[in-house]
């Protein structure tokens, strides 16, 4: 293998030297470069970075210095992106690539700016509503490439480091011309054992421009927590802080902090103090994201918390995700009342609320005295039709399997669905023979979980085993009209089975959006459609889908309620439909991320329209 690698390196070097100037527009040259990078990517598993083979590969790529930075990044990251995995998130292929099994041999290469967008934005659609999040130019986390990237790339840099060693971090700081341009540091991986030594103040003292720190972490040694608290830079200039647990919240003030996210907030006697020190010292916060895991006994802890109220005058987006632990029936009302007691937010603040009960959807508007709730893809509210009156965004998941699976799935669903009139009304139009219903997704932990999405029936059975609440409701296409949804502005349709099998379902639902039995146009506020066709091949039906969508748009426009934008995401190809009402997305490597980005943009547009309508 090494002999073949050397031969390929020599060939790549000769071609690069001869044709560096024309490399940008030459597909042949690009493929040769990909081959070189892929060899490097594979050899790094078994060889030390100082091995002559590695040095040879680096030397072979030196003519690439002549390339513009955007081409440079595109070249280096086609190979990793084809593997459909990126640092800081889950692998979305069915099994991890073999080189991922042992992380000590893995170091991410370069990352382009779109990967930073996904790494951060995938945590929640909420963050896509912020217009002023920095978009760094290029990323690196491999010391071997520090000087090389520093010479080629321009603009701000971000370091993405999975479980780094001390030597790596010191190497990254060695060149002051490069470290001065670093604006973001993202630490991922397992911080335990010897890796604790990398949490050292001096390693982060060389980044004068650092304004964002992110810690994506699952397993951390107890001794590393105080170290992690100390690695943060001068807090007076930190603008964004992304943490995985409340234990990592530092005790310093953050007067310039604009965005704060904590991925797993456990309610314990000390959580309020840690959280409140940070929030009270950050008057410029524009976005807060809290994912909270609740237990049945947490209500008594919350009752003992202070009643101090914090005003967030600049807050534009608040994400609350409440997850009862182990489905133990914990009520979210004490926590909602606690937030209402402690938080004073502007009336036009966009709230993304997620919970497995309907309590919040019914009471949140009254607790916060707000008029707009953007409840993205999270709905577990069957107890009262009132919860649908404020829904701006909805997701329809079409996922039909075999007849037997449908029957078993429905049996499981009937056991877990709440025995309420509203719930029965949602499914009463389904005869026992199951005439291929559409499936309405009424619950998901968060949007980025589409990267590890369970098939519909498996999810229902899993919930049935653990005794959880209903997550899925089977609906006929026309049933969406029965929900009224007067504020529905965005409809996300995810196609998860072969297109031939779901075509009649999809067309039936689109027909239902054109008219209703009483002659009134349903969902009059609807103005954006998102089609995620990335799960299954769409074959030759792309034009048929586009034709049906254009028919829907024309019909609604003639009635004074136009569809102003349609987003598409297909497998491995661009949409050919470039009508003026459609923005076509290219499925490049991670369609779920593209849809998330489009969804965030569409949600922001819809909410802004809603705000303007309310003000006027």
C-alpha cells in the first residue's frame, strides 16, 4: 500500500506542478488532488505525522498554495464530506467508518465555513434566526497543517479539536500571526485521563481575537471540570458560549455575551446559582438555549429557588427544551412557572418550545404574556385544540411500510395515545384496513436528531415498550385541515419511503391544501413549503412533484394566499426547477443540515412577517 501511495503521490505532484494555474477549472486535476488527500487521510491512521510518507504527501501539495482559499478548502474536504460525518456531531451513515473506531488516530483535517454553520446551527433551528452570528472563513485542528493553512487561508480562523493533547494545543499557539486570527475554539471528544492536561490556561492565552468557545462533551473526568472552567479567555470579550453541562459554567462575568447554549441542564440544588451568575452578568444576550432534563422530584427543588427576576431586554430568541427523565411523569409546570418568575423578556422575543407534554403550549403564552410562539417541530399536545391555534411551523413525515407493520404500529399507537376526545378525533377517520395514511410527526427531541432518525414504526414500538406518551399520530391527508392551524406559515414534508408508494399520499395532501369541503381555503397563513426528499430516491418524479407544487402555488395565489417559497433537498443532485417561487437546494453531503438551514431561514421569515403584522 505504501508503494502505491508513493506512486500516486509522485503522479499527483507532477500534475500539480505542471498544472497548478489551471487546477481550479480542471476536474481531472481535482480528482488527482482528492486521491492525494485521501491517501493522507488513510495513512494517518497508522503512521506518525513525522513519517516520511506523510511529509512526502505534504510536499506534493505545496503547489496548491497558489490556489484561492475557497478552492483550497473545497479540495481538502470533499473526501471527509463524502463520508457524511463532521466533528462535533453524530455520524449519519449506518455504521461508523473504520477509521473512526479509534479516535486517537483520528484528527479532522480542514473544515469549511459551512461545516461551522452546521456544527453550531444543527443544535437548534433557533440559532438560524440570528443574523449576526460570525461566519468564520476557515477551520483547522491539525498542527501539521497550521503553517500551511495560515499561509493560504485568509480571514478569521476556528480551531476544532477532538480530545486534544497538550502538545497539539501548544503547536497551534506557536505562530502568533495565525493565533491572532483565531476567533473560535470548539473542543469535542472525551476529556478524561491524560487529556485533562490540555485544559491549561496558558494554552488559550495566545488568542487575542477569540470571541466564541464551544465545548461539546459527553464523558468528562471529574478532575477536568475545574480545569475546563479555567480555560476560557478574558470573559469581557467572549460573545458566544456553548456548553454541554451546567457543571462547566464558569464563575466569571460575561458582559459581552450575546449567545448562550447549554445542552444538558440537570436541575439540582446548585443549578440556579451556576446559571444565574452567568445570565445576570450578560445583559447583551440575544439568544438563550436551555435543554433541561427534569425528574419527578425537581418541582420541590424549584420551589426553594429564589424569586430573583432577570430582564433580557435584548433577547430575540429563547429555546426551552424540557425532557422528563425516564418518562416518570414529571410535570413541567413548576419549571415553566420558574422561568416565568425569573425571566422578563421582550414581547416580540421568538420562543422555540419543546416538551413531551402539552402544558407549556397552553400556558406559556399566558405565563410570559406573549402573543407569538414558534413551536418548530415539537408537538405533543392532544389535550386541547387550543394548542394548534398558535402553531407557525409543522412537519409532515410520510413513512409507510408494509400492511402488517402499519397494523402493528397502529395497535401500539392506540395503547400509548392519550384517551382524550381531541386525540380520538385525530385518528377517527382511519378504518381498520389502513388505507395508506400520511404520518404527522408530532414529536421529536430536537431538529438535529434527523441525523439519527428512527423509522416511524420502530419509534412507536420503542415508546410503547418504555410506556412513553404518544409521539406519532396517523392522519389522512385531509386531516391536517381538521387541525385548523390558522397561523401555520411553514410546512416541512419529509419523504421517507419510495416515491411511487407515497405519491398518492403527497398529492392528496397538496390537494387538501387547495380547498376544503366547506369551500374555504385551509391554512391561510401558509407561505412556505419544505420538501426533504433526501431519504429516498425520487427518480423521475422530480418534475411531477414540482408540477404539483406549482399547481398548488397558482391556486392559492389566485385566492389571495400565495406560497412565496418552496425549498427542495434531493439526493445527490440539484433540483432542475428554478421557478421564481422556488429556492432549490443541492444535496451535497448532509441534506438534513441543508433542510435545517432552510427551515431556520423560512422560520425567521415567517416570524418576522408575523411580528410586522402584529405591530401594524
